[in-house]
C-alpha cells in the first residue's frame, strides 16, 4: 500500500508529553452570586507529579487508499518548584519522568517503555532524548503570566493548551462567567509559506464544590480557515474539554480534552481525514515530596 503523510501534521504523542497546565482558586464552597479570584499557590520545594494519557485515532483517505494510525501514550511528568520570589512569582522546572508509547499504522505496531531499559525505536528517539531532563525552567506570576522561559531541548508546541501555564483573569469571576486567552498557532500553505492562525481559548467557570473548581474550555479560531489543507493542521491544536482544580492548594487535579474532527479535501477533492482523540491529565496522589535542590 502506498504511504502518504498529512502536510505538516505532527503525531499527537510527540507533543502530548510536553504539554503542561496548572491553576488555582480561592474558595471552598460557592453559591451562584459569589465571585472568585484565581491564582497559583505553589510553594518552593514542592514536587507535583501528573500522569498523562493520550489515545488518538487518525484515519486518512487519499486517492481511494485508506490509512489508519492509532497512538496510545501514558507519560509521567512533574513540576519541580525551585523558587518563589518575594513578588510571589513561581519558578519551576518541567520534567518528563517516564513514558510508555504505542503507535500502530495499519498492521505495523511499534511499542516502547522508557522504564524497560531497551533502546528506543527511531519513531520515539526524540522523546527518549528528553526523559529525565529539565525541558524548561519557567517563571510565572501568581496570575499565571509567563515572565521568562529557559528552554533546554524542550518545545513550546502543545496539544491544545497553547502554553505550559494558564493566564488567569485579573478580576474576580462568578459561576457561569467566562474569560478569554489569545494565542497563535502556525500552519503551512500549499506554496510553503507560513500562515499564522489566531485563536481565543474561552474558559468558563462551571462550579466550585467541596474545594474543587471546574472549568470548561473551548477554542474559537479567529482567523478564517478557508483552506482545508490548513484546517487539517490546526484541528489537533484546538481544545474542548474540562479542567478541575484544587481550590485551597492551587494546583491542577484533572484535565480532559476531546477531539472529534473531520476534514474533507485537505489533499485533493477526494481526500478526507478523521481525527478522534482524548487526553487526560491527573494529579498523582502521593505522600508529600520535595524537589531536590538544583
């Protein structure tokens, strides 16, 4: 069977392990008329471990030939808080601790577990080179605005969330209210030129119950996606899902994003792509640990 590739489409597993988001709020029980100010509340020396699971299926059809790719990734990553400045700004290291990956294209399957000690296959070498290393040292305000980033072989690319941290609104918000965070993604036109796509991430506070705040998130592209070849590159970077936060301790408890997209005509009038995926990120409840001094 002839193999073909989507223009500039990146496999989800290559980016999902580099994805990171955390947030906080300031109440334990809410009524409809209450408002909340959301801020990070991390402490120097804290180590926050998360398990990230990504399951994705991509089906493409070009000139009558179908190709199905399945990806299943389970990764363990952590935030190591190395400092909290006198202004309250948080400095943390983003580290990928381990990853277990499976990629299946039609009848060909490749598996690798970083904890096995085995040599990674070529498909996973990029990730293998980064495991156990600090991908980036990031400085953010309590509101979540990124002030500085020292990249160490990491990437600013992400699956849907745009950046490692979420920029919370400055003013308090009530249940049912929303705020937007602008971001940009890049796509390549058929002539090779790069197109910038502007997107608004819309966050809505759904509830605050027993110390947990729940948000809904959805992406709204502001730049028209007239060409299907461009849209095919963008759909994997859009968001639709929910996030849950520990109100008192100011950290992410759970995140779930879902994709169910179909693009027709991305590579000729008879071509089609279907992309279905789910990514979940869960805080790992463990005995309290502190990060080692850098």
